[in-house]
C-alpha cells in the first residue's frame, strides 16, 4: 500500500510539472513553417476591425466566476451548474502595431519575444442552472416553463452576438478550442488566440473552458472528474451552434484531457442523431474534429471512437500523436493502460481487429504522427513534448493547412508521408523547404 501511494504521488506530481504552466510571461507560439515564406497574403483581405495585435475571442465556460484582488472577473477551477458566455481580449504583443505583428508572424527567429496577455474578460450572459426541472406530461418530457424561457432568452442573445461577429468574415465557421488537464482560463485563451491568428483570423474563435486546474497532489483526479462533469454542457453547446442557420461549419480542436471531453460529447450527439434517423454530419455540421495529444486509453478509444463510428459523424477526423510525448507516458503509468494511450499511438500499436476495420473502410480518419522533438521549439514552456501542436512549427503548419485551406492529408499542398492504412507522418521541415530568417 505504501509503495502504491508513493508511486501514485510521484506520478501525479510529475504530471503537474509536465502540464503546468511555464514560468514567466507566455510567449506567442513559434511561427508555423508554412508562414516563413508567406508575404502576408492571407491577411490582405482581412476586415479592418480584425487588423490589430489584439484578438477578441468568445468563451463558453462552466467554471465558477471569481474576483481577483482588484475586483476583476476571473474564472477558477470550481464547477458551475450554469454556463456563461462572454468575450476576452488576448494581446499578441502589448506594444506591437499590426505591421509589427505581421512581421513577427513571418520570422523563425523574432527580433524580440511576443508576450501574450489576457485582459478585458467580460461575461455577457449566463444560462440557468442545469439540469432544468422537468416532468412527464402525456408521454412527453416537459421542462419547467420559467427556466426553459430563461434558457431560450440566453441562447437567442448569444445567437445575435455570434451573427454580428460572423458578419466580419466571409468564412461562416466557428473554431472551438477545448483545453486539457491543469489548464487555466488564460491558458485556453492564449492557445486559441495565437492559433486563430495563424489561421488567418478566419471565422469566429471560441474557447470552451471547463473546471480544470485544481492545485496540489490530487489535481489530476479532480480535473478528470471535472472532464466528466462538463460533457453535458459541451454537448449542449455543440448542439446549439449546429442549430444556427448562420453557422455553416464547426471546427473542434481539443488537446490532452480535453480530447476525452470532446469525444464523449460528439459520441452522445452522434448516437442521438442516428437514433432519430438523421445523418450526424448534416445535423452537427462538424467540418474538422481534431484531437491532439489525446489523453485517452487506447482500448477505450477503440470502443468509443471506432466502435461508435465517430469519424463518420464528421467530415474530417484527425488524431495527432507522438511517441515522445512524456506527459502521455506518465498518464499510461498512472492508469496502467495495458495497451497504452492514444497520445502515443502508432502503427505498431494497432490491434488485428482495428487493422481489419481500417482496411474495410478507410473513411475520413487520419492518424498523424509527429516523431521529431528536435523539430519543435521546446524552450517555450514545454520541454516534455506535450504541446507540440503549437510548439512544433511542422505540426502547427499541418493544422493551419487543414483548417485554413481545408485540405485532406497527402494532397500536394499538404504533403504528409503516407505510412499505411489511416496513418500519416510529419516529415522534418514540413511542409517543404523554407528560407531561414
């Protein structure tokens, strides 16, 4: 028993160190390779209101609201039964002009660090506490009228704000980021703010931020149960976004433990749609569903993702993995995953049954493997290779090409190396030779 407790403590403390925030100010992610020879044409037709070193993004959260020492709104790790919607501003270099930011966004080695800062967090509206009381009336489930009306009023206000933002972009799409374990509200805002900037500021950027970040030894266990708590809320959010005629496509980008949150929400929505005789691709409008560094047991993923045929519920289902992801290695030890976890998954881990399934119908599932830790900028707060989707210029380039240009793997402009079945590999220097800056 003592040995178990000691090992458990060592593993969890290690995971806190691995996934915790780095010290010092957050710096903007390294420039994706795809931008090193780019002359900024992807920003030329950008609406003037979006041409700023500030990124205004939208958030949806079931974190409990708090106040800092100055009385400003912040969100902690407490769980809230109501969901809030609001805006946050991320500064991509507080003193940078738009022209300075564009220059920094095309350099491999920047003239000075671009430090990020979150400010102006504004909660616009909050829905009623869930679940809303209900009763069975004449064989139908009926929610309490007063609270149901409150919920409807909140969703319509949300809709109008989203419509106004969509008017600023020709791409009528939503990009929704779901963060992972031990991440704060600010961590999620930083990740989405910088990613959306490198996507060319297309569509509308959202973060879905759930109650993670509990301090101390048992932070992982708290966050893990928070990830189960939040699935109901994320499912409702995705269902609502899909119901809006103004939204043509939804793109979900989930990282680490957030991948399990996103997968379970998609799974429940897919089962409901198929039970109603509806194609989930049409109902949910999910164009890209990305899970990066997935903190999910491999056997569990086979049942939930492959067993429930989730790739067929979206246009493009992409999994980013890396055998060098040490954080996923800690999770494997903690949970004693017998066959490993999806975040370290490669062709060598595939079962015979899964191989047969992939050979029968390759579908639109792509497993993209990143092998080169030396190809990432590991001096930016992630020396354990867990956030390679933003820290490795090769991987971030692939994310940009998929989301910004809507490209399938293996096309001439997205030249991943085909390994076999549904597996692809990111080669060094991807997507091609670039000039040094």
